[in-house]
């Protein structure tokens, strides 16, 4: 396949100051919060966008972008349709991976762990914090299902808009959150000559975290 761009020649040398063991907090959640704060301060668009990787029942991997919507000392939360492809795959295999990449800072965070549903109260609280259109969209969309055309989707939106015109939109029974409880979290800092700095936190049996430097 011909291309006007020489893809093989595309390169980016990262000039960041580096990451040292002494820079790291012993708690990976605090370290995450520090880096996330740096990214937010850098005014990076969609700073909370992250890749979510799941695995189908036949072993086929699947990946898509979701939005990080909550962090606590247990894990990382996002919200979705519980009847979507990703939800069905999580039901069959809850082991997932997350990845956040902030190219402006030459930083990447990889998270491996287990996805579990958030409590209904947490899902409902977040659902009602969303814009009205997003709430209606959660009712209108049968996420991942084949639809005939755009008009069918818009007709469904019109129907739910009419249905809930006089009151609060309830949390759909098929919609809610997941929290990814991490087993390992890796912090990657781009460096020159591809000699990047990588540190991995791995949860130990006693709840503490082992921190190791990885070769780039």
C-alpha cells in the first residue's frame, strides 16, 4: 500500500528530564494523582481518556477508549452500558488493562487489574451528574448492537426524550460503572535514544507495593 508519508521514518525523541526512584511516591495511587495533576495543569485535551483492553471468550483481544471518571485507593472507575461488547467480555473475563498516554509530557501509565461493577449508588450519583443529553443517550443507545441507520437511533432518542419529559431521568438498569482494581501499575517517562525510564508497582500479598525499574 503506497503512502505519501514514510511511516517507518516517523520518529520522536523525548527530551524529558527523566524519572528516578527517588521521585516516586511509595503509594502508586498518589503517584498517579501527581502525574494526572501535571497533565491537567498542562491543559491536555481529554486528559482522562484511556484505552481499555478486554478479551473475548475465544481469546480475541479488544480495545477502545473510555473516560476515567473516578479514582480512589481501591482503583480506577469508568462508566458504560452493561450490555455493551466490553461489558460482555468483562463478564467472561474480568482481567483488563488500562493505558493513559500524554504525548505532551512524554508520559504513559499502564494498569493491569480486575474490573468489578461499582455499587448502584455510585453509578446513580455519577449518572445524574451527566448532561441531560448524555442521560437520554444512555437510554436511547443499545451500545454495540447493529442498527439499521442513523434515523433509527434518532427516533429512539426522540422516544425517550418524550418519555422522560416531565421528570428526572432514572438510571437505566443496563448502565453503570466499573472499577479496575490494579495488580500492577507502570509509570513510563520518555527519554532520549529510546532509553526510557520505566517503574512498575506490583501489589504484594500483604497489600504493600513492590517498586521495580524495568529496562526500556
